[in-house]
């Protein structure tokens, strides 16, 4: 019966040694694969960076070479854009006793004329009808009003 235990112990040792060798082989394989993947990734990154850099350089060279032509294409309507008739002129109009008396001293008063339209304030774009506006607030900088 002792021989049987010896055979069993020897088999267990051989199985254990087999799995240790397989583990070392798998570890070696994964290390090698990891190194190869790192190398490939580095090469791909370098290639992509070089290609992107080349595309950007080519793009800017094209723009520099085409300079005036690109300017003409991009700004062909520049003359129309600078035509004064297309701009809205603005001016400031202050409230008086005759025009918008409820707005005198109010911090909400806007008073800018856009084109031909006066914007009195956001709450009452056309102003308030009498001298006592319910939304009147004194100027924040001057609390004496």
C-alpha cells in the first residue's frame, strides 16, 4: 500500500509542477503580448501624430498660398456689410417731465432709441402712462431718490 501512496504523491507533485510550468508559460506569454501591444500602440500613435501634423501643415500652406483668393471669397460681401443703410443707429434719450416722467430716476430705465423705436424699460417697453409707475426703483448708485 505504501507504493500506492508513493505513486499518488509522485503524481500530485508532477501535476503541481505541470501547473506551475503552465502558469509560468502563460505569464511569459502575456508579458510578451503586452510588450508587443505597447510597441504597436506607440507606432500607431506616432503615425497618427505625423499624419495629423502633415495634414495641418498642408492645410495652412494651402491657405497661405491661396491668401488673397480666400480673402475675396470670405469677404466678398464686406462692402455690403459696411453699408451704413444696413446698420441700426442708436441714441440715448433721457426721461423728462414731458416724456416718460414716471421714469425719472428709475434704475430700470433703458432709454435707448433703436432705429426709430425707443425702448423705455424691460417691464414697460413703451413707458408708463402716468407719473407713478408700479415698477419704479431708485438708482442703485444713488439712494436719495
